[in-house]
């Protein structure tokens, strides 16, 4: 099974819930900031401009880019900082966090001062092994509550929910970009940031046909809504509501009337599935 090391680090780093953090509804007025959750793919200029414009980020405000999910952080910094720089934002700062560095006061101060924080793609377990440490997680929650924009793409999107899909499977030894089977006890989950407390996020959803993965999560957590976000598409969460931005679709799965098993095969009764288009309001 891949990523055993990061699973160990994540469990070590996230063994306790951060007590000071209050997790609330995504449209709760206690949070004056916004989440901008991108399903991966190309970060088009109009999409990134929309993230900062709707978040009221000024051209000189501090934007922090965190490449901790990537095996090649320099590459992640280059490509994920580039849209902000091309749009004329003058204070874009990469922040190289590691397990050792993340407790440094100077790094924590940079996060606390940021008007926008962007989490790059890569491996969500690797990312959570760093930002899942209680002091950093608390800073992220405080930044969101105080009005900052917190965006993320791919792995940076997956970590937004409290229940995080890791991408691995218990019953398949090799990694697959989607689940080829719909079985109980197959999905693997870990603790995400909990910035988005209402549902579970999946990314690259349309392009990689991750329906079985979403349905597996729905079976395990029937009280949650699963949000499958397509590439170059964002779920924007603000005090005003939840909205779809970008060029693709968001698929939600919710409210099964019941579920059943035959051996390890999963069955459902009347799942609610909705496909949202760019410009739609989810609520």
C-alpha cells in the first residue's frame, strides 16, 4: 500500500483535535472569510482572479502559497504562484512548511498575516502531516474566521473537509485513480482540516469518474453530502452561501433512504444526486 509513511506521520501529527478550533456550518456568519475549493486541473487566470476578487484580496495583500503536498515543491510554487503574479498581485510568498519548520513563530506569523492562503496539489496525506499539527490547524481556522480566503486545488481541496478521502483502498493493493468496484469497507479516510465541516470533498471528479469512490464514502458516512468537484472548477463557500465557479461541474450525493449489503457488495435506496453547472448556487 502506498503512502504508509505519510499515514504514520499523519496519525502522529493529528492524534488530537485542536481544542481551540470551533468548526461551524460553511455558511455560518462566524466565518467572515471564504473557502475556494478547486477540483484540480489547470488554474485558469479567470478562476484565480475570481477567487481573489470575491475574497476581497487587494493587489498588495499577502498571498501565501503552501507546496507541502508536492514531491516537487519548487515546481508547485512556480505553477501555483504564477497566476497570482500574472494577475498583478505583488505580495505572493511561498511558505515551505515541514514537520520541523511548522512550529517556528515566523512561519506561523506569515500565515496569520495572510489575506489569502493557497494549498497546492500533490498528496493529501503528505499535506495533512504538516498542516494537521494543532498549532497550524488553529491558525488556518482563525484566518478563515477572520476573513481570509483559503483556497486549494487537488490534494489542497481534499484536505478541506473534516473526513478526508485518502485515495487508497483497503481491498486493492495498488493505487487506482478511481475505484473499480463498489464494496463496503474498501474506502480509506483520515482527518482533514475540517474547514469545510458539512460534507466530504472529492476532486478530479468528472475527469476520473470517481462515482464509486463517492458512493463508497456515502455508504460509510450516510449523514454527509459528498461533493465531487471537476477540474478547473471551484466550490466557493462564503457567509452568503455556496456557489459553483469555473468551467466544469460539481456532483453531489446525499440523503440515501437506506443501504444494504450482500456479502461486501453495497446497495442503496434512492440516493439524491445533483449535477451543478458553473454559475449555480448550491444554497
